[in-house]
C-alpha cells in the first residue's frame, strides 16, 4: 500500500518532470510533504501562485515537456488562474495540482451533485468549474482508486493533439488515503485517427497550387515547435526556397538573417513583412492559427489575392476561417511537413528570383530601427535598446519579454533573433506580471543558465515579490526594466481617444510606482541604471557581465511612438473600420505606397 499523495508525486517524477513550482498550503499538505521526499524533483517555492503557474508555463515552453505547479485550496487555486489561461491560449502542456477540502466538508454530495450552497469547507472554492473552460481536462478526484486513471488521462490530453493545461483537484482526505498501486484502473489511450490518404491528397493539391504561384509565401507558426518538428521545418524551408515569415509565438524558429526570412507580419509589424504577405499569390500557413494579431481586424483583407492553405491540428481554428482559406488541413504540423518532404519530386523548380529579391528589398528598405533612434542624447530609445541587445546576445541566449506595452510592442518587435536563441512572451493573454515569473521558469528549465528579461516598469511590479525567489536561488537573470513613468501604452491610448491621459496610467493621473532600485536592493539583488544612450552598448555589456541576478533601471523615452502600426478610420456613427495590413501608420506617400503594391488596391481613404 502507498499513500495517494506519494503515488501522485511518483507519477510526476516518472513522467520526466525535474522541477515543480509551488506555494504550500494546508489544503495540499500531504501533496507538499510527498513532494519534499521525491529526490528526483527539485521544488521551487514561489511567493504567489500566479508566479508558480507562469513559471510552470514557461518551464514547459523551454523544455517542450510538461510544466507542473502545485497549489492549495481556495485562493491558492484562484491565484493560479492567470497562468492557466496563458497556457491555454498558447497551447502549452501543463499539469496543475490543487488541494481541496476533505470530502466531508465539500459543497458537493457523494454523487457529485451540488448542495446549492456557496461554501461548506474552510477556504472551499469549486476550482474545477472555474478552470474547466481554460483547460483540456479538469477533475476533482473523489475516489482514491481513480487516481491513476485521472493522472494518465490528464497527462495524455495535455500533450496530445493541440496541447494545453490540465487540472487535478484532490481533497485533503483523498491525498492521505492508502491505495494499492498494483490494482489501480488505468486510462486506455485511444487509437490514433488516421487521415493519411486525405493528407496525401491535400498535399498534392497544395503542391499543384504552389507550382502555379509566382509570389508564394510560407507562414510558420508555433504549432511547428509544439510538434517538435523544427528539423523538418528547416528542411522544408530549403526545399521550397520561397520567402517565409513567422508568427509571434514562432519568433525563434529561424534566424532573422536567413536570406528567405522577411519578418513577422501583423498589426504592429515591419512594413516590409506586411507588404510581402499582402502581395503574395500563394500562402501556406503551418501551425499558425491566423489570429487577429497576424491578420488584422478585417481578416477578409488578409493576403486578399492569395490562394491560401492552412495547416492546424485544431478543427475549430480551421472552421473559423470560413471560405477565406482554399485548403484546410487538419494535421499535426510535423506530419504535414514530412508528407510535403516525401512528395518533394512533385514540386516544380521555378525561377522566383525577382520575387525573392523584392521581399529582400522590402526587408532592407523598411527597417524598424532608424538613425533617429540612435542619437546619443536623451533617454534610451526602446528601438535602439533592442538593436544593441540583438548584437550582444549570443546564439544560445534565452530572452523573456515582459507582458505587454513597450516590452512587446517596441523592444520585442525590433529584436533581431539569431538561429538557436529562445524567445518567450505572452502576446495572446498579455498578462502583466509575466516577466519575472516566466524568467524563473525558463532559468530552471535551462539548468540555471543566464536569462535576459526586458519588462516594463508597470508590469514589473506585478509579481515583484518573486525577486525574493530569484535572490534565494541566485538565478542569473538580468532584468532590464523600461522606466517610462507607468503604463505608457495605456497613456498613449488615452491620449489618442480622449486627447490627454485621464486616469491611472502615471503620476499625474493617480498611479505611482516605487523606486525600483531600492526595492531590488531590499530583496538583496544588485542593481544598475542606464540614464541615456551615450554609452548604451558599454552599459549593457556591464550589466550582462555581472554575476548573478541584476535589476537594471533603464530610463527610456516616456512616450515613444509605436510604429509602424495598423490604424482605423472612425466613421460618423462612431464605429471603426480597420485599414488593411499593407497600409500602416504613419502612412507612406501615396505614390510610394502604390509602387509597393503588386496587386490592385482598394483605393481606401487615408485615416486622418
């Protein structure tokens, strides 16, 4: 016989998990104790469950394996929900285990029906109902004999098909229950569906369309990494020999200096990347869900002249595209690319040198970092910061971008990624508080290698308590915090819509932030400061060269303009109409704009 909580932690260890992120609590005390006695697992104690969840999420992103977080009942579970949502949206396989009140204190009857009250047990919350919409599987284990079944089912679902988070909720008395591990019912893994003949036919159709295309484009998404098919992707890139772009989550699939790479298209994007994808006559999207960040807010205007094929393992993502996609391939990205490679002989060699040169010219002519960003006087430009960091980070660097605002829309946008680097961010959810917690997860997953994190001063205050975790473990994380007096992106939005900053975004509108260096010093972390651009490269090198964790306060241009970006035209009735992706603000001279278009344009008016 074995205590159920010991069985759970043995299962986690046998699944290959090396680290578990947690905040202990009475509702999970048996699980906590069992974890402490598993020598194969290093536990990481956070100071807030949201940080545990985000760390587990990014541990999984780094390893492409299961991330695990352990929390207690009630607020322990609800605090973790933001991290669960992030894992759900980014298709990240994570296992969340929570303690729950003992069955005798439950708001549910033994048959699972609710009593109709809001709470019976101390700190009791129906966490399963809360997380069910953002997990692939969520269950409260009321029968100790079912623990193997639920764990095996959860692990299978987390990592199969479109990956995602799962949640196992275990009442306190169930945690302590003795079980016979030799006689536990198992979960039977379903036989895989076979769509090989359909896949073969669809690949032939795609190749036929590719052979006819004059201006083809490949769009690579995160589904390629989730399928562990990076090798096949690079082989396919060389085989097709056509321009390619990546989505934001797939930012590190290929180096920016690859001759076929054009950029990352979208609502805030390099102008050249958008010109290329909007002029293509053939678009193959692999493992990319074509969300609004990529297509803009008028998806019918996305690559409007292109014959489109979309490869996604999730049928719902394919169905949402309606009739805008010619061929919808429901398949694992790896399986699709292997089939493409197997039919390589059917691909007709074509001279597309002029199209490839045109894409390369767009990339060269419309850089994100301009000379005006490099002027030595004044606060640091986020664009220049990104440019210098791109030079200084090695090909094996781990880089974490903060939640939203300048960290994503300026710095990450302008980063030049080297082949082999790993980049972590949360553009789908954009939760503030991501930077520190994600960096902890990445650092632990990489064997405590150096991690560089760029975060905003507003977002950095969320989960700032995790500086204690960083200091305790002496994790070599270099934090560059963009000091722009609060929530700069919110301030920009308020000014754009209301003429001025009105509420809660900086000192003048009721929001204040503490002295960052004093806070970091209180946690025992060394600090640095960069006031201007005079010696920016030397100062960045100084921070990167220091051992252990460092918090660097970077004084940046407070209201640096995010550009180029998609804009909208406000109609007399107050509604908005989005411009097409190729027509980014600040708007080009109309003659220059038309010269960049290889297809007819709609002749839309320029937004005022």
